[in-house]
């Protein structure tokens, strides 16, 4: 059996592109909030220090002014040829700036490992099995008791 190394994971360019596009398309963090530390003027409106600002990552990542055909799942957006065209701060999956998560790269590694474990040579196989809900079972038992 051949074992995969971190170098092997780093060679999975298309999988990395798919992970980033999935995160862009369906933001795991819907919004960010920051509190200003100094006075700031935006569109001729001045905000004092301590003002709370919110940023919708869902809107940012699906904004047609930033992304071509934003609803389309297109991993090629993150190819080596195209990644330089992405404007700074237009892709912020978890945060941006000094608070940007240090766990982004390790989280990509975990996703790649999981994909590698579940991906046979013939492609990805997904197994879906309907689970019995305990709540439904409890309701069924209750109905049976009432009928008796």
C-alpha cells in the first residue's frame, strides 16, 4: 500500500480549486463584524470610533460586480492562471486582514485527506442511506400505544 504525504496533498491542485470554489459559493461564515477604532468617512458620512460595521460574505462571494456568473460552480476561478485576477478582499471565506484564520491551510489538508480516503481510483462515490429519526420512532410508538 502506498501512503500519501503532505507533498502529495499539495499536488492536488484541482481539489484545492474545488474546495475554494465551494467555500466561495456557499460561505461557511455568513458575515463578519468589525468595530472601528478611529473616525471613518464613507460616502460623505462620518462614523465615530466604536461604530460596528458588518460585511455579508454571502453577498460578497455572490456579487456579480465582483464575480462573473457568481451562481455557477467554477473551480477554474482559482486556477494558477486566474487566481491573480481575484481582487484583494473579494474572497474572504472566514475573515480577512489581521484576523484571518491561521487554520485555513490545515482545514484544506483535512478536506483533501477525507476526499482521498473516500475517493477510489474510479472517482468519488457517495453513499446515501435514509436514517431513522428517533423523534419519528417515538411518535410512531406513541401512535401505536394510542391505538391499543
